[in-house]
């Protein structure tokens, strides 16, 4: 087991030096808080992670959940964790005082989520799911629903879930079939099947509250006919008891990784007695769900970053301790071997991991601050912040997910044969990390979202906002000698990005939507790299300013490490944009036109 | 379970249409054979793979080997397989008649190994290891050693292994410590420990014959003092019996994947009674081992390709059957959903896999033909073929290993959530594939080998030979209309490759070896992509010629599929070279100069 799984120094850097999180306390919503409170919360989060979650990392993986006569047995750690999260106020930490929350900024809470996720990703999912589901009820549900469900969810006694996917409707939500029949008793009767529902059933809680999409009888076809319901496993009786609600867990999946959390199949209404309570208005379900979904997508990026963070520190520790080989310039077989971190190729592998991990985290926490500003910032900035957040969401979901896998794989590689064995946690991280490009919308879906929706929306307003932000960061960086080349490089990349985007938009304008979107996944990768370069320039600018007045040796190393990693990113990663631009500019529709018969053998 | 795990059509294409394998039968060594025999062997191999290996794929993964009081229990399939391989003559198939072999060309046998590896990689490793170890004895051992060990290894009764790694000598073989003390009785007494020894102990055979590196007392330091020994688990007694040889299996590794084969720790000489027989001359061990190692490295590339092949066909099958979403140009929620293979992004993912899989296989079988030509071809060509093979070996090991992982990952992605679950084989392939950039020399080691050794050896003769071969393929391709753009693109890439290599060699000439080799891993990736482009051009040239006279619909689809995949490679993959060239030309030594203290937090 590695000793370190997260860097508090880096979290403090992002929170206070880059994002100026304490400034959020000037907003009325957050005005009860200050940096002392933030620091205390970080400390408590780290203690929970170190003492409860991290020690259970391997055991929760090896003893995966088991389904026994409709009940899913999970690690006893889950119940302890959810109770601790309930008592500590973690689950409702971001919710309003009115709903029983603590009104803490998401910027801070994302740092806590990173700590918990780095310690044990599977475990960290349970409370986060409850947070999201409860917030949906708070945002769109009636006071009755809020009173009936939210307090127990915030207390960690009831599990919240997000139930969308069905056997024939995975990426294609338009094809949802689960049916809700109105009754005259204030609820609907639900019938259908859901698959891939995270934590849809387990014995770490008394009850499960599914936020479920379904189609009310007679609703329009497609996504315009989808409504959102609260569908509990046990429903409250007229007294204060609970009774079964005809929701049955019919299966759990045996997965590559992420094994500490059960992914379930649920069957509703087998006995025509599954009651569902409508959240908000009929047929607005997808819009409601997507409020949660956007934050869930940034959350996936955060989970991916968390795993890659832990993998980075585990491999860093190993490379300092493992002695193998000698310096290239002084090869003398009788000289002692050196720690492998001394080898240039190992430093390259560590820099790659660090670039992905700290760049991703920077972007995610930047998005969290946007969430705070949309939610509680001054009225006049909200639309702008919401637009930028919309634009960045598919990137914040995908870059960390896709590149996090490669970062973890590189961490594993640093350990050689040992990386492939379960004496070290890398092999588990490698398995755990692979979920992220899949859940909450695959990478392909995110690409279509970015190019097909976010780039074009409001006449390109979000895209322009993004370009403006990057441009502004370049201006700020220009005064630092060490970042001159990077400023030029990123400026050039922005020009190229506008050319590429312009060419693609011409296709859209000509009605060639299929060609326009053919390589949307590559476009997402392309914009992702530029976004990371921007985040690295942001961080390096802060580091350069700090270096000017820095006496502390450890601080100096930290800031010089930021500079070097920024240089690494611009020299090794940003050049990849040119290859992607080359392809994106071809617009020959190779994949659109290819006859699928050519795959026959 | 997918129905198809390998394409015989593609193997036939490579064997007979691209590589003209039957022409090898004009060489005296192979003159007993003809295409009918080859076809029969392929058929038998496919039957063995389909009937024995493939059905055991999941069970061998789930029931991993167990160590019990020194003995490793493996799946009963292993014993059956080794016996079938022994009886069918598979293990010694490439060896000379004199040694009990069948003198079959490696080009053909590599096709068989692909079939077996695609069916069940773990299972396929057992016989291949025996082949390699037995061939080492045949090549360099005394007649006594050959008689004592080889027949039982070829018969599948005894397992062969390659035992190099020690706790403090993984990548750094120079630091091997296992000690051999001469005796006057024709053998040495061995003492030491080996780790990560594939199949070093298991109950599927009567005996294990380790080909082991050790240092004879008083030998020079470093790699010049390493000798090769036969160290059996049980040694032949003066009668015809066997007795224990003081070799103990002290542990097995619990691994991410590749679980059907045990990776063992061996302890020799605990009771000062471990006898070892020298192979060839003292202190020449590494050179001998590297004869086997080079073929083993191409073999790793083949194993990686085999797994990626099976993953490709499994995902192809799924994408044809899974209905989800609708065509972009005709989105109508009430229209039926289409098979996901119809979506451009899914076709892109399949083309990526196919490009990696069939490109890698083409390179590997090209190398196998070089092995045949070195071994049995006319004298005057041998040095040239050996040089080209030396140059291509690190590429044939690494491109399939590194890109195979991404191909399998892409296959997994095609299945969405199901790809992450063990109902489908993709998650196992994903785990199995991760071993290949590690064993038989990590990717970092291969990079140093290519740039530091192969590019420079004999005044760049191998590199020039490589350039010449690619140039010649471009000339051959030029007559085909459909390959014009590809010819230009690859010519340009060759020019750039020479520039980049020239710049790097300037550093070497200036004595800056550390800067020269700093990004050797990237150089390997760079040359790997160009090599693949070459192999695709080779294949596409054959396909274009065949298309000119093709009436059969299935053949036409196959050749057009080759053309399209070649186009895919040149448009999506080859452009990645420019980013790598950009970095390689910087030679700023970022990773060489970076102080490791900057990684401190």
C-alpha cells in the first residue's frame, strides 16, 4: 500500500492560489463560511479518507457485492461510511440551510470528493449518488417529497440513485419504455426494467430512493415524453413505517473493476404495485435529470482524476525506492544501481501522469467554481458562467476519463512486472479507471454533445466565451519569462482551433450533419488537449508569480515542479493537436461512407 | 462468447497473397512441404484452438493457478493441451528433423500461434515456452543435453522456461547474482533466486526444464560474466528415473490478467544440491539467451496481436447485433433503432482496431519470414535479413503491445457498459493484454534498443535497409490510383524520419548520449507508426492488384476493406508522426535535466 494517495499541497494550491475559493465567502449564500472552516473540512475529509476508505480499498475490491434472494450484501464499510457521512453532514453539505444542508461551495466539496475518491473510488460513489438524487428532489420536487425523502438521504440512512438506462435504451434515452400509469391517489403505478443502476440495492442502508425516468401513458414519443419520478424500494406508510414497493433487484453485474459498488438490475411493478411519485411537471424529466447529469459528468471526470491521482503517488513512491540500472553517462557495472526515478524515461512517465492528474483536477475545480457562480454568484454573471460550464462539461468528463486511463497505465508501467500484480494497488486502479469513458454518457456521446450542441448553441456564444477565457490567460502569462514559448504555442493553437471549427461549421451550415459530426470524438480530444494547455498555463502563471517571492525550499520545488510539468505538457502533449487538426480538416467522411459490409470477412 | 476469434481469410491473405509463404518450399530446409500441408496444419491448429483452448478461456481466468506445498495446480486443460501439442508435433514443429522436429517455416507457425493465442492467450504460452527453451538447447547445447531433455519437451511431457529475472535484476540483467559453482562431475552447483518465471512450476507436466542465467564463480562483472544453464526441476538419475533437483517454487503472483498461466518465484540450492548443466561456453549466456529473446520479443508482439484480434471480432459481432440510436440524417424517434455498426463513430472504432490488429499481424508475419530466411534462406541474403529483423524486432514487440491495449480498450468501449462486465470476454482481454509492454523487455528497454543499438549498428546499415524496403514498397504501390495520396504521405514521412534520426545522431556523435536517448520511447513509437503505414501500404498494394480481377463478392469486400483500413491508417494514425517529430526535434533534455526533487510535494 502506498503511503500517499493525494496531495494536500496541490489541493491548497488550486483552492487558494489559483481559484481564490475564499472569495466565494463574500457571496450571501456562502457568507457563513471562511477559510478556517474550509481548512477544517479538508482536514476532516482527509481523516475520513485515510482512516476509513483507504484501508478498505483492496478488501472491497476482492470481496465484491453479492446478490442473495433480492438483497445485495456489500462491505460493512459502506454502512459505516454512509453513517459517518450523514453525521458529518457530507451528503447535504452543498444544499441550502432550508433543506438541511450547509451551503458549502462546490469548489471546496470537489476537493473533498477528490480526497475520498483517491482513497477508494467505489466507496466514494455511495454518498455522492445520494447527494445528487437528493438535490434533484430539492430542486424540482414538492415540499411533501422533500420532507419524505431528503432528511434520511442526507443522514446517510437511505441511498439515492439515478435510474435511467434500460435494456434497449442505453445511449439512446429516447427509447425508454418504463411506463407510469396515473392513479387518483397522488402517485403513479410504474412498470419496467432498469439496468446498470449504481447502488440500486444494498444492505448498507435501510432504503433506496431511485430517481427514475419513465414515460407516462400517452406521452409524446422520444425525449419529450419522459418524466422523472421518485421510486423508493420501500415506501412510507401512512404511519411512520415502510413497506415494500414492488421494486426487485434481479441481478448485479460482475465487473472489471469499481467492484466495491454494486451495479444493479431493477424490475418494477411485477405485482402491479410499484408506486412512483412525479418530480416537477410531466414530460420535463430529461431536463431535470440533466441538471443532475451535468454535475454527474463533471463528477465522473473527478472520479477519473481521483483514481489517476492515487496511481500517480503510488508509482512515484515506487520509483523513488526501486533501484535498477545506472546513469547513461556513467555505466559501470560495479557501481551501485540508482533509484529508477533518476532515469529520463521514468521522469517522463511521471511527468505525463502529473500533467494529466493535476491538469484534470485544475479543470474540474474550475468547473466547480463555475457551478458555485451559477448557483450563488451575482445575477449578471450567471448566464455567462452557465454557458462556459456547459461548454466545458463534456471536456471535464472526457479528458480525465480517457487520459486518466493512460496515466494509470503509465503508473503501472513504472512498476514493471510488479505493476501487473496485486501486491501493489496499480492493477486495481487500472481496472477501476476503465469505467469512466463509459458511464454517464460514453466518450462518443460527449463528442456529439460538444461539437453538435455546445459549440453551436446560442450562435457559438459558449465557444467564444471559451476562446476569450483562454486568450485572457495567455495575456496574463505573457509577463513571465519562463512562459513565453507556451504563450505563443497556445495562441497558435487557438487560431488553428478556430480554423478547424469554422471548417466543420461550414459542413453543418451546408446541411451535411453526418460529415460535420463524423469525427466529433476526435474534435473532443482536440479541444480537450487545448483546454488542458490552458489550465496548465493558468497554474504555471500562479506558480511563476509565487516563485518571485519564495524562500521556502519545499514551496520552491513545488512551484518549479508546476513550471516543469507545464513545459512538459506544451512540449509532449500539445503538439498532438496538429495531428488531430490534420484529420479534422480532411472531412472526407471516410467512416460515414464506408459500407459496413466491408467489415465482413 | 463471441463466435469468431480469428480470421482465417486474413491469415490466408497474409500467408499466400502478401508473403508468398509457399515459395519457402523451394529452400532445401523446407522442401518436404507444400501448400497442402500448410493448409492442413492451419486447419488442425484452428480445430485445436476452437475445441480445446477457446472454450477454456473464461474458466482458466476465473480458476487461476494455486500454489500448494511447492506444487502449482493449473487447469486440467493444460495437461491435455500439452499432450495434444506433443502428439501433434506442434512444440517441435520448427525444429530440424535431426532434432525430432518437422522443419516447418516460422511464417506458417506464427499463423498457428496467432490462432492459438487468439483463442486463449494464457494456454498458448505453455507450448511456446517449451519450443523456445528446447530450441536453445538444440542450438547451443551438447548432444548429451539434447538427448536428455529435448524429446520430452517436444512431446509435451516436460515444460520449458526462460529464467532470467531476479529480485534486484529486472530490466538490469547486468546485476544478476545467481551463482554457479563448478564441480568435477560435469555439472555446476547453483544457488540463487529467480522471479517472474512463466510456467516455472505446474502440475500439467512431469518436469520443468529451466533455461537459466547465472554467474560462474569468478566470472567478470556485468553482462560479460553471465552463463546459460539447464536447471531442471527433476534431474535424470543414472537409471532412467528422475530425482528432485533442489529447485523450489516459493511463490506465484496474483495478476491483473494472463491468469491461466502461473508466474512463479523459484529458489535454487537451498540444500546445496541444485545441479546445473552449462549450455555452450562459459560467459556467453546472454548472447545465447538473446537468440531466443529476439524471437520471444516478436512472440510477445504476436501474443498482443492475438488478444487484440479476438477482441476485435468480439466487438465487431456485438456492434452488428446491438441496436441503438438512429442515423444522424434521419432522426425520427418512432423509427426503429439501427445496429450500432451503422454509426460513423463505431465504424471508426472498428477501423482503429482492424488497423492495429491486421497491421501488427502483417509486421509480425513479415518478421517470421525474415526468421525463416535467416535460418534457411540462401547464404548471400542472410546477413541482410538478419539486420532487418534486428531492426524490426523492438517495433514488432512494442507497437502491437502498446497499441493492442488501446485496440482492446476500443473494443471494450464498443460494448458500452457490457464491455465492462464479464458476460462478454472484452474485460478479460483488457486485463490479459496489459502484460505485453512489460514482459521480455519493457517498452522503455525496447526504445533504447531501437535507437541506441539498432539504428546505429554497423554504421546505420539496418536503418538504411529499412528505409530501402519502405521506399521499394512505395514504388510498388504507386501504380494504383487508390494509393496515390498514401505514397506521397509515406514518402514525406520517410524524409522527416531521416531528418529526425539525423538530428538525434548528431547528439550521439557529440557524446551527449543522455540527450540522444532521452526520448527513445517516443522515437520507437514514431518509427512504429511509420512501420505500420508501410505494412498497410504493402497489404493495400496486394489488395488493389487482386481487386482488378475479382468477381467474388466476398473477396471484393475483403479487399475493399483492406483499402479502407489502409486509408484509415494514413488519415487517422500516420499524422500522429508529426507531433512526435516535433517533440523529438526539440532535444532540450527536459526530462534529463529535471531535478527529481521537483516531484516532491
